[in-house]
């Protein structure tokens, strides 16, 4: 991937930021909010990184007894997240504009890394996952909610998603046919659990750890 890919993704999210919550509202109410709640109930930190904080969809579910640093590529998305953060009065949270592919954190800094529906849009997902690995301490956990290419890979649905991936990415910055479980492993994480959240494995919860 090139800086052009990152610029493209950033521009798409900058453009859509004012309407993002409205666009996501149906699927947020139907599925995402309950998945977020369950995910955050099992994150104990105490020092946690959220990658791709977006407009702050996870903020209402942040535990009160941990320190959270949230990053996002888009200043427009972060502006919405900061507004929500102020409304929720969560003073244990810090938000920063930062590229997940090139994080400004020291090695082994966080106890947990979290991302929800993010690595479908990181231009180089393996690079982003390697950065998450670098900044997480040995034995630390990676918690993901992701949508990805369905199984089996030879199915008509998988083929259709592959064909639609390029035009959808051009329009929105999102890839719909990534193989995120495999990408997590390629980045060096140890897969602990993969749970299908919907049929065909399109939506999954992935738990992984950083080897000692």
C-alpha cells in the first residue's frame, strides 16, 4: 500500500463524518451496539488502546476503571468522538489523531488493543495489526469485531463480495472481502478464539494474544 491509499481512505472518512452516525444507525441498533457492549465487558486493561475510534461508538461502553487511548486517522470523525466524550464526562480517555499503520507509541505500552469494524478500512491491514502487536505488551490481548469475506471462500456470496470490493472501496474506503482472521495471524498474533456473530462468518469476534 502507498501513502495515496491512506490519503484516499482518510478523505472518504473526512467527507462522510457528518453523516456517519445516521448512515450506520440501522445496523448499529440491530447488531453493533449489543456486540460492543459484550466486547467491552471483557476488557480489563488497565491500559487500553482503541484503534479507529471513529465517531466514538464505543465510548458509552468504556469501563470506568481503565485508562483508554483512542486513535483515528480522520480529524472529522474524531471531532464527533470528542464531543460525545465531553457529554459522557469520561476523563479517563484520551483521543488522538493518528495513523494505525504508524503509531506514535513506544513498544509494549498497552495491555489490550481493541478495534471494532476498523481493519476492513486500514489500507494495509497487516501493517496496522503489526503496529498493534508492537505497542501491546507480551501476553496482551487483541479484541476485534470485524466484517469480512464469508465462508466458504468458493461460495457465490464470497465471489460476489470479491467483485464488489474494489468499487465499494473506491466509494467508501471500506473493503468488504478481507480475510481478517488470516491477517491477524500473519501479523504475528496468536489466535485465541474466533466467534461467528452472523451466518457465513461475515461478522466475527476475534480474540488474540501477543506471544511472550
